[in-house]
């Protein structure tokens, strides 16, 4: 799960003009390319069952 490394809010995935994709945090107004996420933007999914 991708979360904002600054506020821990979930990030939304968007298509970029150059054909790549990027994740964006609406509360912070910050983002990163999907191909190059910062390590603190990756959060394990909760376990089920």
C-alpha cells in the first residue's frame, strides 16, 4: 500500500503526461513517480483471516 511519507495518508495513482504513472498526496500536495517510490512510502497491507 502506498502512503505519503510525510503525513501517512493513502496516495492516489495518476497517469503522467510522459506516459509514466505517479502517486499523489492531496493533503500535502506532494507526490512521486510510481517507478521510483521512497522507501518510507511503502506500507505493508494489513493481514486478513
